[in-house]
């Protein structure tokens, strides 16, 4: 047994680097000397940083983009791209840049401004390029919103009026559209704004096969308009509100001399929206929309039911007429982290004037969708909508309303 301590001592001394790592030291103070022995920690071997996979870098990029960095950067941009689809344009590839910024980065009360730049091309021959945004000035005293776009799209038409959309066979044509719209609003009272707008559009229809579908009108129209706006807006964030009320009355006048429409035209647009949190991460949103055009409005400027915002699932333009009214109720729920979902239901109708409106011409609409947060409260949305004898997918940015 006396040899056991000796064996242990020899083993300890034979451990590589153990005895060599020991150091002697002395500490002297006021004539007293303290001798001590210590073993310094062996520095960890330098580790080569492990390269992140491409997928991990993508995940990290979008995780970082979901943070509100508008107080740190002049403009916080996030880029995304991938496949796209809609009932009007078929499958394609889209590229998107979404940005948030603040005019005054010391102002934490005013919601951030936003800008979206998009480009899209599809297998059907459709292509589009555009930019939209909301520029909110300090303390929300005034704002500018704008949309500039160019598109070229193979399209279908059924004619003008509810009966034409219901009964006529579809006919193909090509549409080229240039659109510039800008609005300026100034706050005159709490949440109450007044302002004006400019609207320019140039549209032409090519390869129209049946002139009766456009009532034998011209194929090309240009129109420039001026308008007045009155709005009540208490939404907390325009692209994706969680609470608030939005009421807008907009009147646009297109003088005869500002285009080739042949006469002066007017358009009235009414929007009433409301947003309410009803439980954790859930928002109930409601939308009432009305568009009313004067008699003599050219066929490409008429109200079109369907598209990416209202009456989703209907082909935009199948039901076309002077006037349009649509209503929808939508429940939006965050599921997990950046992922959410939505369900909605609604109805809409097109008609030539109020005297010709009929309950029996009201079209139903309902559907569901998924949401993915591209940036802080800026969503990519995938919707599948249903209507009367129709349905379809939509991929877009920001909420429908």
C-alpha cells in the first residue's frame, strides 16, 4: 500500500504538459515574501469559425430584417425574390425591395414611412415594374403617398356589365398600362386630414378580337386628373394596422383637355375600414369600398371587380361597370414567430347606376391565406380566394386593406 502514493505521483508527473505547466511565483510586501506555485490555464486551441450554410445565412438575414432598425439607419431595406402567382398573370418570378424609414429618427411617436419596389415577369408574357410608398412627416402632421407603375399583360375580357361577365365567353387581348398617382394630406385636427391628388394614366388595348366587348370604343386612352380628399385616419401603421379607423372620401376630376377621353369625367371613391385586436395576436379587420364613375367613362377606366385587394379569387375585370361596391371582413392571426394566417368573407357587385343595382347580382367572396413577415409588420401574403364559379391564388406584399 505504501507504493500507491508514489505511483499516483508518477502518473501525475507523466501527464503531458502537466508538470511543464506549473509556475513558481513570489509576492513581496513590507519585507514579507510569499512563495507560491500555480498552474496557468492552457489557452483553448484557436477554433476555425464554422461557415454557416447558405440556408442559415438566409434565415439570419430575414431574422435581422424583422427588427425595427429605423432608429439606426436612414432607410432599412430588405430584398426578397422568388416565384409568384396570381389568377390574372399566372406563374412568374418576382423581385421585391421593402424599406422602412423615419423622416426624423428622434421621433418615436410617428409611425415609420414605407416604400416598396417591385418587378415581376411571368410565363404568360406579363411583366411589371413599380414603386409604392407612404412618406409620413414629423408628428404625422402631413403625409405623401404615391404609386408609379408600368405593366404589360395578356388579359381576358367578357364585356361591360354584370350580365356580360356572367354569360359571355372570354376573349383575350393585351393591355399596356402606365400609371402615376400621388396624394398629399395635411392634418387639420386629431386624425383628420385634407389634401389633394394627381392621377395620370395611359392605357391601350392591343389585339382586341370583338369590338362589341368594349362598346366599339377606342383602344387607347390617356387621362390626367386632379382631386380633393378628406380622410379620418387613426391607424397605428398604414401597411398593416392592428387598431384604428380609416374613412376616406376622394373626388377626382379628369378635364376634357387633359386627355383623349372626349369629355370631362369624374370619379368618387369611398373607403371605410376598421381594425380591432380581439385576442392575443389577432386582429379583426373590416372594409367597405365604393367606386362611382360618371357616365361616358372609357372602358379601361371603369371599375373592375376582383384582383389582389378586394374580391380576391375573381379575375380582375371579369365583372366591369361604372360603379362598384364591395365589403369584406377578415380575421388575421399570428401563429408562430414570423408566420400568420387569415380567413375572410365578403361580397361585391358592379352596376351601371344606382337604379340598375340588384340584390341578385351580388357576388360572394371568401378565402384563407398565409402570412410571412418580411420586415417589421410588412407581410408577404399568399391568399386563396373563392367566388361564384371561380377561385384562385394570389401572392402579394402588405395586407389587402
